């Protein structure tokens, strides 16, 4: 494979959010199928769960483009409900903010009443969101959860290629493959390694090569999982 297709992720480097740019592998195929099969969903409220950098935001954006869904902030739902008239809603990173529980409960009820749809993305199962409102907790337990798993080699290579591309860094496939074969199988580690290599290449004004990749991996190992910049 001469050129890796891109897997959009949640970063500050303006990732693209097109369906064609998505790498599909066994690690994320169930989540991709959920988006592709809308509106034939098993329930009106669905939770898409996966680790940081797994592509949840990108999948949510794909669904938003095909469904016409409105993106809402989970912290301010009660303020939105007064003028709300959408048939589909997406709320990204639900577990990364203080949830407006009353607002979310009423939103779910309103969408169910009009046969609408709600997609929630999260890094954790809903049972770990700290929801205190019993009726809302019950609604969330009833919502099916589709999980993006930690990456296989194909997905991890796509993640790293996308991370480099988002930084406008050209890296040969052989270097990406070298990294994939040597780092921990986690998206968090992939993010840290690419960040490290980006910093090293800038500091040394050099291309990213296998020797530079080896030094970045050694720095990761010596730091016992943490990289110091």
C-alpha cells in the first residue's frame, strides 16, 4: 500500500471529516456500520464509545451531515430546549463536561415523542458519567452502546498517518510501519509518539526518519509512558 487513507480524529490540527477519508478495520467496523445504516438503528438514542483519538467526532460529523442533525452542548441543553425543533441531535464528548441532566432527560423524551434520533459520543460507558437523575440514568441504560476498540495494525497506521498529515508532515509509509510494529497498541500512545516526533523534528530541523522514530520510542519507554517536552 503506497499511500494510507486518513482516519480523522479529534485534534487541533483541523482534521478533515469526510466519509472517504475513513480507515475501516475490525476495531471500528461496528461503529462505522452504525453510521452507515442510519436511520435503521436499533434504538432512537445511541451511544458511540471509544478511547481518545478513535474517530468518534469524525463519525459523529459524518452522521450529522447525512441526517441533518444539530450539534448541541451537553452543558446548556435546558437553555436550548425553548427554541429546539430539530429531528436529530448529536452531542459529542458527553462525559468530558458537566451534564445538564434535566436538559438531557427532556431532550431524550422530546426526540422519542417525534420519532427523532440522538447520538451521544463518550470515552466511557454511561454508568461512569456520574448521572444523578434516576429517570435519566434509566434512559441511558436503555440506549445501546457501540464501542470502538483499541486499534489493530491497520487502524493504528491510519491514525498515525492522519496525525502526521494534520501537522502537514510528510512521513514515508516505512516509518509509520516501523512505529506501528514497536509501540504499545493504544491510540493514546500513538498520539504521544507523533507529538514527540513533531517536536523533535522541529527542534532539530530534520525529517522524520526511522532513527528519529527509534529515539522517540526510547524516550517513551524511558519515561514509563509519559513524554516530557
